[in-house]
């Protein structure tokens, strides 16, 4: 049984019935209930009968969480022994889920951010919190860096320490595990402790979400704790009712676990946003990778902004999560009222709507969320609120992390052209692939260039909804574009690039070295990497120069800014070095294990055994050993260049 299979989008009328049912239940202890519609006062007996009837009508699945509860009850009665009390607690926790969640929405002790107002910060300078972190992190890693490069700490000036960023690719649980395996190997070499940023995409975002939670971050070795957690908790598919029951019940407070994992669905619906399968997907992921043994102590773990408690004083690297918004100009028309403020609107709109679509990269840190394309940022605790003219118009709790990891890993919500590209990648070379391309290109030719953009830009799986913080950012006259959309439709950034490189060439971040772990399926063909690099470097105004590409386990490139860009995103301004580490097979580990094609490591697989995880760890470690000295040479070279430049400028 699969929890996602057969889930139907709830109708508004049905949702209202469910809410009415819950309200009636809460008034059963009173003597009378007044029906506001007809003015009739009904006695308790009639109220009880009405409650029973309504429940029968709505338990078939009118909201996502009532559908999930129904499936839980089914598997509970079929498979779960009556004596397992915690499993029953999980099932019954859904009865009061909505009431419990909404009651806590206005609880300032749980959601202190509801007392704060937020404004959009209009700048691509780093925020003050990140500047402070950067300074503290360099001081914190000074000793570790000296040890890594083999000199005394007295020889290290903090200004000379290169800004090293790690970048984890997409690739589902394969990428989540393999990226962790790589950084575990880097720990042994000492390089991991010299990192400043850790950027994630899709499956690597899931890695970060667990690593920067109390499940792991409070342990002596958070990375090893993360691997141990995976071995213990990835034994069931995320959509398996039995597995989900296990994840939600194997702790001290199943009711709290249900509330934390599925409460975000209730909050989004209460905020006027439509729920989609991606939202449920995020909750199912959260149940698997965010719930520990004591959920009641984990409330802060379900808020991205609270990850700052683990990086205060520079104790750990700053995580950077990613997602993208698909900008489609032909969908950005203004309504009659707004268009009245635009001179020659029809002519302007006609020209604007012919523009090609593009992907806008959003980054999420414990401090801020935003996009350098718009140079607009909001505090992470304010994400999910409605904004207009650069200020929040309501005070809602921070969006649940479950919904964010669902968005960040929402590969199925990619536009059609991504689905087509993925399909073509895995077609065998020969007649079938040639014939497919011929038929598809013929159909697209019939549509014409503009028609093709619009067709291929469609999303077959609906995207999750988040309120847009740059909605009507400036007063009229309004500009065409995203500023007129109240909703952001964020998806997995892998639809643009399988590595989260865009935030690491942010014009103010000044990253010296990027170490990218490519654990995606794209590595089966190096041409795919080159294609994505070509798009990335042309968009960001970078000239990519090969420095050392002899070893297939680590290719080194220099990113040299050239001042150009695609006209949307901001161009890179800082020279950096990119070490590309593809997660390739290695005969020294297992000749038969090819990560990008192994069945158990497929993107769609969410179940791993401890032995499979150990195999992935051994492969990452061996691949790293093949290139460890090469990467160290890059780091030492960057340090010496910064040192020499500082000394030269001081003369």
C-alpha cells in the first residue's frame, strides 16, 4: 500500500464539512448548539447524530490528513497487533490534529515570531547575521586549517583562510546518503572542519535538514550520527503505511510526532493556500528523516530559522538550501485594475509575453530567504507570510520545514522539457532513441518556437504554493513579472542544475573553493555535466578554465568572471576554483556497483539497508582517497595566494 497512491485533492465544500464536524464535536458537552443558518436551537442528542453522519461522509478522504488517517486505520486493523499502544496513538492523533495545530498557532511560547514584523531587505549585500557568522567561523576553524595545511597556527591570518564551500547534488536518497559519505571521508582528512558553507540541492537538502537538527547536531560527531540514523531509519518506504506508523510511533510522544510532521498541512490550508501532493510528500519525508526518539524536544527542529542555534559562534558550517521558481512571462499578465497604471499596456504585454522562460534560484539559510535576481530577502522566520509593498500584512508562524524539504525535492513538479530530457537520457542509443527524437522534434516544430516554450514550460505535477514576499514590492505603476504574482511556485532546483552552484557565486559571498559532490544520475554521461556547466557559466558570466582534469574522480576548474550574464541573474564577480567530484564506480570497492544505475540506488527508491549504506560509504571514501592530495594542493594554493596578496597590499 502506498500513501500517495489515490490521494485526491480536497474540494473546498468538503473541507468546510470536515471543519463543521470538528466544531460540533467540541460542543457536545454543552446543552445546546445554535445553528446560525436557520436560527434553530438543537439539543445534544440531535448534535451527536449529526456528528456521526458527517463523519461517515467525510472520512472517505476530504482532506489530505483525513485520507492519510483512513489509510492508517486500514493498515492498523490488518497488520498491527491490538497491544501496540503507540500505533493506536498515531492513528487517533489525526482526530484532533487540526484543532491542536491551530490552537498552537497563536502560542507565543512556541511561535515567538508571531510578535515580529518583517520587511523585505532590498540589497545583494550579505545580511548582518551572515557577515557575523563568516567572521566567527574563520576564527573558529583557524586551528583546524593550520593543522590541515601543515603549519603552526601562528602562521595563519584569518583573512587568508580561503572560503571553502561544499555542494551536494540532487539524486534522492542516493544523494542524501552519498553526500554524507563523502563528508565523512573529508572529516578523516581534516578538510571538512575547514569548510564555511554547505549548499544542498534536492536529496542533499534532506541531508542538511537532518544533520542540522537535534538528532545529529547535538552529537559529538554529527556526520557519523547522521549515517547511523540513516541505517536505523531507512528500512521502509516513505509512502508505506506500516513504515510511517513505525516512524511516528517509535518515540516518546506519537501525538507530538504527528502534529510536527503533518501540522504544516493544516497551517497551509488555514492560511488560504491550496494543498498539493508535494506538500504531503514533504510530510512523509519529514516523518522518515526528522523524527527522533523525543519529538516533544524537537519543536525547534521543524523551523529552518532555528538551525542558527547550531552555527552560532561559527561552530558549524552555514547550510544553504536551494529551490527554483520557474518564471514564465506568458503567465504574468496584469489584471484590468493593475494594467491601468501601465502606459500602452497591451503593446508592452504583447512584447513581454514573448520572452523565453527561465529559472530563478532561491536560497534558504537559517538567516534569510531570497533570490539575488530580485535582490530581495526576508528573514527565514517570516517565510510563508503574505507581503505587499515590502512589508508583511499578517503575522503567521514560520513555514514548517517538512513542507520546505518537500518543495526542495519536488523533482516530479519539473516542467515538461525536463521530463523529456530525463527520458531521453535513459533511452538506449540506437533506432529507438533516434525515432523518439524525430517524432518529438516534429511535433514541436508544428507548435512553433513560442508554442513550444509554452507547452514544454507546463508542469504536469502541480507545484507547492508559498506566498511571494516580493508581491507588489513597489507601489504603482506595477512592473510585469513575478512582482505581480502573490504565489511563488517553487520546485526542485535540479530542474536547472544538479549542483547548487548558483548561491556559491553570489556576488557578495566571495567563495574561493567549491567542492561539489555529484551523486546524481547525470554522471553516467560527462556530456550532461558539460551541458549544465555551459548554461550555468553563461548565465552567471563565468569563463570556465580547465586546470586539472586528468583524474576522473576530481576535475578542477577555475571560474573566471567575465562581466556578462543572461540579463536576469546577477553576474559573478569573484574568482573561484571548482573541484568536481562525481560519485563514480571504483573497482577497488566493488566492480558491480555503479551508483547512478544500481537498482537499490535509484532516484525513486526510499529504502536502504545498513549493508547498502556501508557500501556507499566505502565507495565515497575510496574515491576521496584517490584525490585527497590533489584537493589539498588546491586549498594550499588558494591560501598562499590570499596570504601573498594581503602582504603585498600591506607594503
